[in-house]
C-alpha cells in the first residue's frame, strides 16, 4: 500500500491539534486539578499528556486508513469527527467548569461514540478499528477517574 504522506500527516494533525487546543483552553485550571482529591489508581500528572499524544496519533492513523477507502463525508468519518468534538468539549466541562457529574455523563456519551466509531471503522479497516481500542480503554479508565473525582469532590 502506498502511503499518502500529506493525507496521513493531516489526519494525525487533526486530533493532535484538537488535544492541543483543549489543553491550551484548560491550562489555567490545571493547578486546581492538582489540588482536588483523586481516587485510587490515579496516574501521575505527566502520564496524561504522554498518553493522549499517543492516542491522538493512533486516532489519526486510524482515520487515515478509513479515509483511503471512504469519502471524507462518509458516516464513519462523520461519527469520528463528532466523537473528537465530544472529546474536546469534555476537557472544558471537566477542567474549566468543574461539572464533574455532567462530565462523567458526557464521557459515557463519548465512550458510546468511540465504540460506534470502532464498529464503523471495522467495516472498512480492521486495523483502523484496532488502533482505536487503546483510546476506548483509556476513556473507560478516565470514566473511573472522573466518577471518583465527582464522588470525592462533588
């Protein structure tokens, strides 16, 4: 398979820039996050940007694999875009607005959108679907953390 480098780089850049924008918009509230009570198994703060960077790259590669055989306006890529927007919005709800319960409910919707994206991507590329599995697992773990933070700080 020939790699279309420009498309691949754009596909990787989209989730990375989405994550960067969310982090830029929430940066001033990170000190507050450091001061709240967190549930057991909460990872160290440095792990979050590392993990999200890897996940965003995997998401970008997955979307590229789907884009190769699907038009940009096809349903799987639309659902992928919607889940990416939900991902972005969650950061604002959680960090800026401190709506912990609402953020948890939003995260459940995000999780369902990720699962739907995986199922839709699987019809086109099993590799693309597999690349999104770590994302689904991380958001599952994030749900545990989010709900724990709600219980401990709500």
